């Protein structure tokens, strides 16, 4: 059993602890959604690990924060995670942020957490923005039980196999999707789930935020004729129990 002790000063949001990794949730669009604790942590750490230095750089510049940045993304996760672990062992406090939302939720971060646990490095997760919960609560679909499935595979055959695992689930289903595959995703969803109630959230917290509600077939037809742009969250009603 692995047991991690919470740093003694964790109740003091203005401080960080040497040798600790902080998973910091970043805004998904509106910079004002970042928490006070997240800002204080970013100002206090030694390094900030991030997916894209340009994206994180804009957030840091907005809040006048200047820190050395370490690149951590899908293509260098193993090497970058080890570098972060080594720095933590040397006493550095490091914040890990993704481009948007919470690290590890359909974003890099999972392997860093695994490596930190294995190396017995202290980790803290700062709660904050994530697209899936606003999409769920705005959908009008049941919120008491839900399943988050992240991104479906790119190819239709693999995507249909992926969706088929959820066909009999009674829980509200949540997926992330890109504008390039949204229409195809919805068509496959109609095939696998039938014409269930659903909702599509677009660019949450951003200037052109929108929420489309209807049946899966209605949404599939709409996005066949209205070119998707930006990021999407698809929320689908669970199967009715008989």
C-alpha cells in the first residue's frame, strides 16, 4: 500500500512545499476562471511544466507570472516525467498544467502521477476548471450518475467498437470531440445508441460558447450542415432500463 502524507502547510494556500509536484487546473477559455490558490501556487513554485509553452505563456503573462517552463506533452512524457521527478528529489517545487482543464483528464499528466507515486514524491491536485462538468450540468440530462469517456478513436470502425461498450449503460455519457470528427461521431452515436436525448457543448466559457440540445439524430443532422469549429463536449442520455 502506498500512503502519501499531506504536507504540513497544505492549509496555507500561499505556500508550496519543497520537493512537491502540484497538478494545477488551468482555465478552459476564460482566464478569470483560474483559482486564487492556483495563482499563488504558480507564483511560488520553482518550475512550471506545461504542454505548450506558448499557451501557458499567455496565461502567465496575463497574471504577470515569470517562471522557468518545462515542456511536458504526449510525445515526451516518459523523459519529461523523469526530469520532473529528478528536480523534485533535488528539492524543487513544480507545478504541472495542461493547456486547458485539469492535468491527466484527456491531457498529459497520468504518467507523471504514476512516476511520482513510484518515486514516493509528494503530489497535490488543485481543483479547478474542466469542460466535462459544465457541459453535464448545462445539458439538461440526468447528473446524479454519469460516465466520462474522453475522446473516442479517430476511425469509424474503432469508434463504433468504443461506443458499443456504452450502449447499455444507464448512466449519462460524456465524450470530448474535435471539430474534425464531431459530425462523424454523432452519426456513429445514432447508429449505436438510437435517437436518444443529447446535447453538444461548444467552446465553454469562451466568447462564442453555445449549447445545442435535442435528439442524437437532430444534432447529427445539424452538424452535417453547420461546420463545427472549436472544441466540443457531447453529452448523451443513458440507456433506459426495462
